[in-house]
């Protein structure tokens, strides 16, 4: 018995024979024509089909070629595009793979839209659906509460039992309300968490815009429009980075750009591909070291706010001048707490009250 080629490896010109035609036209002479078991077994046919699919590229290109083979079969140096190719086709060699790595390299740059208007519209839609079901339920309650002779209710509808009312139209409305309320509550709770996120810092937004400007056409213009000026009020940080006012001053000033400090206060990104393809256009601040520097500077200033009044009060005798010195240091201390820390208003006032009590103790110092 001769074996016809399997369906998946037949040439397009070969018309597949039906099972009935094969049985009628093929003589069943097992002793003379049957192939040996290994050659005619299913495993042998599958191996033959696999070999044909892997070698015959013109028959089935999609199964014969694997794009990842090019990464291992050719020389690694040949896989790297030239600078001219990258400049001419940034959408191919940079695109979202590099942009995603860069955005994820610092939590300050992971910025998205809140979609406040769309969320509000969807919430209003879900609310209106619930209101419709609520009106329908109230109408049914009113009908089922009418006298028996008006609604012709011989069974005396029971308004005090869910079990007896299980098959009524009112139960159907309640089931719909249950699903609608669950969707509404879930949506509102999720959006409330999104809406409570702090506003994004414009310096971080400018950093993302600068990256897109440095890699023009790497991201499609329509898809990069999420961070343009029209959406400034709708942008939020995915993972807000708390910064004190003093740290923001440090980042804006040229102090962190000096070579000794820049080397000490910067870091390498965790993904080596970012640094390799960024070509020195981005500086990643070491958050821990920058915060330490900020804390040291604030500590020195705070310590001077304690030592300074001691010497000033020691040198001044009249009480009115001493009160003027104390008042000046209290005001300076309050301004320092407000602008140099992330303390809330009542926390700042509590710190100033404690500082004032200390200064009043210093006022008792008498010069010998």
C-alpha cells in the first residue's frame, strides 16, 4: 500500500485525495507493498514533515524562519546598527524599547495621564444607569404597595420577604442593581486613588520632553502627544518622588553639575543598555547621596540657628535688643523649616514653638 504525502506538506498543485478514493483504488497487498514499521510509522512521517518545513523556505516561510536566529548566527558586531542608521531610523533602533527603559530608570520620569475628563464621564454614565434602575425599583415598590383590589393581586404580594419575592420583576431589577453598583463602586474607588496623587513637577515633565526632542521621531508624534503642553494639568507621576525644597534648589542650581560633586552624586542606571545608548545625554542623580547632602547642609544651618543666638544674646545686655534677636531667629527658623523640609503647617509651628522655648532659656544668659 502506497502512502500519500501528508496534507501539510503537499504542493499546492497536488489535489488531496479523499479517504474513500484511496481505499477503493489502493490494493491491500500487505505482504508485497507494505513498508517496514519504522519507515511507515507516524513518528517517521512527522519527522519527514518537520524536515520539509524547516528546509523548504518557499513552501512555508513563517515556520521555516525564526527572527531570533539572526542574533546568534551572525557576528555580534554586524548586528549593531551604525550611527547613521540610528539617526535615519530612530523609530526602528530606539523606539519604545529604549524609551521604556529610560522612563523606568528613574521614578520621577514615569509620568502618565490621569484622564480626569474621561473618568468623570464614565462615572456619570455608571451613575445614570444606577439612577434608572433605582427609579424602576421605586416604581415597582409603589405598584406592589397598592391595595389588592387595584392591582388585582390575589396572592397578596409580600414586600417583607426576599425569598417569596424571588421570581418577581423586582428581584431582576435588584440583581441588575447589584452588578451596576459593584462596577460603580469599584470604578469610583480606583479613580479616587488616582485623583489623590500629587501633581507632577514640571522639571520632570521637561526632562521627558527633552528626551523626546533629543530622539526625534523615535516615538510617533501622536503617541508622544500625551505629555505636551495641552495635558499639563492632567499629568501625574506613577510613583511620586518626595523632594524637599532645598533638594529642588540643589537640582536646579549648578552645584550638582560640578565635576567632583557630579561624580559623587550621580549613579549608573540599573539597565546597562540605557547608558550604552544614551550617549551621556542624561544624568541620573543618586537619590540617597543627594538627600544626605541636603540633610548635612540643613543640619549645619540648623545647628547655627542654635549656636548663633547664644553668642548674640551673650554680647547684648538690654532686654529689648535680646527680644529683637530672638524674634529674628524665630522668623528665620520658621522660614527655614517651611522651605527646607516637607513638614506640614502644624508640624512647622510645633517646631518653632520648641525653638522659641529654647531661645527663651538662652535669654537668661548674663555676661559676666
